[in-house]
C-alpha cells in the first residue's frame, strides 16, 4: 500500500476532492479581512456616517462567518447574511464591503439551485434599504441624516442584477459540465458493455469450435478403444492438440481483462490461419476443400479476425449439426467486399440443425459490426450454406492513392 493510501489527508481535503470545491474557510477568511480593512477606509471617507465601533466590527465578522455554511445550507445563509447586512445599514455604519458577504451568499444559493431564495434575500435587503434610506432615516442614526439620492439606488440595483446574472451564468455552466460528465460516464459504460460482448463472442467462438472437435474425437476414441487402439490414440492426440490451442486462445482473450492497457501477447487470428481450421476439421472427420476467387488483399485487423471467426463457426456447425463429411469453403474477393461461402451437402443431425443457435447469432453480430451481412439456410439441392459478406472499404482506402 502506497503512502497516499496510508495517509489520505485531512477531512477537508477528501471533501474537496469529492465535491470539487475548496475549503470554505479560506474564502471566508479573505472576505473577513478585506471587510475589516476596507470598511476602515470607507469610514474615513464617509464622515457623515457612524464610525466603526465594536458592534460594527462584530457585524463585519458575522456576515463572513455565516458563509462557512453556504454550501450545506445556502437558503438559511442567504437570508441570514441579508439580515446582518440590513442591521449594519440600519445602524448608520458606512457603506462598503459589507455587501460582499451578501453577494457571495446569493451566489452560492443560485449555484446550488435555490434561485428563489437568492432573489428573496436580495429583495429583502433592497426593500429594507429603500425603507431605511427614504423613510426610517429620520429615527435612525446618524442624527441629521437626509434621504439617499435615487441615483445611488440605481447603482445598487444594477450591482445586484449583475451579481445575480453572474450567478445564473455560473449555475448554467456547472449544469453543462454535469451533463457532459454524465454523457462521458454513459459512453464509458457503453464501451465497457461492448468490450464484454466482444470478449463473450471470442470465448464462444473459441470454446464452441474446440469443444466440438474434442467431443467428436472423444466419441471416436471410445468407439475404437478396444478394436483399434492406434486410431484411438490418434483421436486422443487430436483432443490434446485442440484443448491446448483452446486454452491458448482463451488465455489470450482473458489477458485483455487482466491488463487492458497492454498489447496482446499473441496476434489476433486471421485468414492466414485457415490451414489450421482445415486441419482441425480433418481431425474431427470433416474434409474441407478451400478455394479462392479473385485477387487476395491485406485485410484490416477487425475484418481479418471476423472472417476467421465466421469461418471457424461455420465449420464447427458442419461438424456438430450435419451428417456431411465434406465441406466446400470459397473465399471470393470482390472489389469492395470479401465473400465467405461454406457449403455442405449432408443431412441435418440432432436439434438446432444448421447452427441456428448462439453461433449463428454471433456470426451475424460480427458481420453487422463491420457493415456486412450473413445469410444462412438450407440449399435447394440439399445441405446447408453460410454466406458472409464483409465490406473492404478500409482496405480499399489504404490501397487507393
């Protein structure tokens, strides 16, 4: 365990990493110091107002102190800071940075989604200030004070509207960021699900083919164990080779789960390993005749793997579901597509004839992922046919200048 996990840090640091906000006391301390210092300057300039005494200093500290809870209780803080500011103004103290705490409290309320509370707190302060400045000033300090000019009210109104507009803009931006994070999370989950489906198809293709070969050879070995031990030995040798290859391919697929960032230890199979499929089919008692038409070209890795797996599944279906002992494989290279055709002329045996289960579904998914198609069904003259058409647009674009 590394040092960071042994000592995760203070609680405020973990909260900051979880919420994306810094510790509230830092900004509160800055606002409190600024309010104390700047209000002293304002008192020297506004000689007609009441001088700063202990009660004024307390109010200048109380407003920022309430901001400590602005993230957890934004509504209460907004109204609380509004009341403190209103008391400060009603006591006749000089105008100045006392309104900064009010701006931060309303900003936090709007960003948290409590716009009505923010507008209500601002409206309370604004209405109270109008009442004090144009009516209650007769009975409130400082003595001999007159009504405030209306131009000052316009400046305060413009300042309040600008503050709330900035808060709304910040709220909208944060909501946009939250939507983008949610979309990225959905896209990541979709990629994970697609990767799981891909691995599931790989495992199905590898295991279905190899286990089919092993099943057929095990039956041959059991049947010939007493009458032809040498042939039974050959069947056991085939089972060993097929199981070894299956384990290797399964290990390669599972390696992508253990080390998702690393390159695979072995290259993905492709049509260059068609001879191995023919040998495995022959070991299972199926003779596969492979022929090609047209000019062979280099395939993109995804198309090459899909062609190999489709051919593997088609031959597996012949071994499992057909009574035929021969199969014809044709690789037809067209200008913009590769056509894979697998024919057998034997009658169906058992249930699910023709590979109508998960194998055929997997072949169709592989072809559809590349924009191709799969056609499978009985032939008019008897037997079964699988035709896969895989587009070669990627390969063609690489070759064309």
